[in-house]
């Protein structure tokens, strides 16, 4: 069977499962869960894998799930990813009232699209025509939230990284993967965006330690940790003019605890921040300036400060040959006028870490309205949001794995990894002083 016929059969199979794919996404949307806690969502994935007759492993990185489909030749393996977690957005109309979790970033769409690809391959028996295996991975904890909770898991030895894809790298789940693909929903002028870069970052947990005293009766006996934090924030702001535009530096701290009682001088003040940028050297440079400003705030009032460095995410790196495969299929699906190329995004994802190790793609697909991580985010075009990306990934799998997996070979020849798994893990250890 030629590649075009294979693509047409897969797309028809996805169309046949259209309502089921969208229903899966809606089911996950109604039960948002935060990272490393995605028990219900992982259960949905496991049920679909089971219904398809796929053997799977669960509990990977606490909640991750992986199933595989063997091809007629197992010389290479492509990973198709979806993210299990939601983001914190308590103002969203469908937020969990207890946790504030909401699918205002589209991860429910990713999982449904990934499962749609698995359904189509199973229904058509197409793996017998492909010269490589496919690993379907439902990955936990992409959103870098609940930092104190995750750092506690890290200190307990339950996880090594706060991000799920990083954790799966450390666990060896990508040791046998040659190419990785996934997609992300977006509200954009064009239906599909291919390529482009994103920021990486280092995370920080900050604790200012002062001395309690009665706020009205004896404030002179206290050391105000909140004042120290405020001075630290102003010190960060004073650094902003030193950040170069081309580095896309973003620093956005929040105070998560400002004291205990209004009539006690604050002695325990907590903050969190990212230091983002499009280049790791620039991130490290900006991170040192932020630390210096935070320490200066403590010194100014005689407080102490503890700064815990957290392994953030790497910037997203490009695989041109893989981008081209997706571009050609996107044009075939929606037309050239509806496909954009390139651009830089100020956000971050742990897909950047995968992209430093192997050819990886993370295209953006429309079908949503509102703004990501905001209360107005919702699925406005289910066909574009769910079905088009499933078809795009299925078609691209044909190009990668047909004809002796020539597409994978081309992607690998075109791509120079920045790290091996070992040097990647050592990079984070050295950066964090571990």
C-alpha cells in the first residue's frame, strides 16, 4: 500500500471514532487533576488501552502510562505523547472547587488526540505496514505548579524532577525512543503552527526568615521578613533593564505566604519564581542576578533568606526535517494559508528537555477560544481541536515509519543532540549544585 493510501485509511478511521475521541476529551475536561495526582485521568487512558487490547504499564513517574504497538520491524521507535495534568485556574467555570485545577491549557485534548491515533492504527491494522514501533505515553506533571508539594516529593525520593517528561527521562523511558511527537492547543490566527522556539527556565523556592514581635506594641524587637521580601522584589525589578531583549528573559515571582497574623511582625515569608529565557547561559546569568537581589533584601533588614534552586525546563530546540514532515501533512489537511512557521513563545514546557535529546516536534493546533491558563479558555471547534491533530500525527507516523523507517533515519541524520541522557542529568546536577 502506498503512503497516501495509508494516510487516507488512518484519517477515515479517526473520523469513524470522532465522537468517541471528543467524548474522552470531555470526560477528562470534567475531572481536572494537578501534576503527579492524575489518578482519574490515568485511569481513563488505561481503560482505552485495555479496550484496544494493548498491554500497558502504569504508575510511571507516579501516574504516567505507556503502551506500545509493534510494527513489522522494530528497528526504530517513535513516541506519541499526551499530558495528563491540568493547570491551577480557580476562576475557570469548570475548575475543581477543592484544588482550583482546570483544563485551561488543553491537555485533555492532547490525551484524546493521542488515543485517537492509537485507535486508528489498531482499527486499520496499519502497524503491519510500518517499519518501526510506536510508544504511546500519557505523561504526568507538565505544568510547573505546586512547587512546595513537588519539592517535598523530591526530598522524599519519590521523584527526581518536578516535570513529568524530565522524570521519565531519568527513569529511562526515553532510552529506546528515536523521535518524539505531540501537539498543543492554541488560540491563533492560523489553524496550525509548526516549529518555533520557547523559553526554558530555572525555578526557585524562597523563604525569608525574620523575627516575630508584636506589630503594635514592640515592632522594634522584630525583623520583618515581609519587608525583606518586598525589597528583594524591588531589587529584581531594578535588574530588568540589564536583561537583553534577544534573551527573552522573564522573571515573575509571587508571594505565597506573607506572614502569620496581622498583629505579629512577619517572620516566615515564602515566595516562588521562575527565571525564564531562550538560552541556558542567559538564564543562568539572570538567575544569579535574581539571587543577588533576593539576598540584598534580607541583608537590608537583618533577615535571612533561603533559596532552593529547582530544575526547570530547557528551551525548545528544532528538528527541521521533522518539522518539514509535519508541515507537508498540515498543508494537505488544512491548506497552506492556514499553516504558520517559526516564532518564539515566552512560555515553557518540559518538551524542551526531550527536544535537546532527540528529534522532537510540538506543533500548535487551533480550535480553542480565550487565553491559555485563563478563565475564558474553552474548546470552540472540536473538529479542529481534537480530530485534525490526531490526523496530523497519524499521517506523519506514516512518513516516519514507512519504507524502512526512512523518515526517522532522515530526522536523525538532520539532528545533532545537545546532550546524551547522562550529560543531560549531570547538567542539572551541576547547575543545582547537587
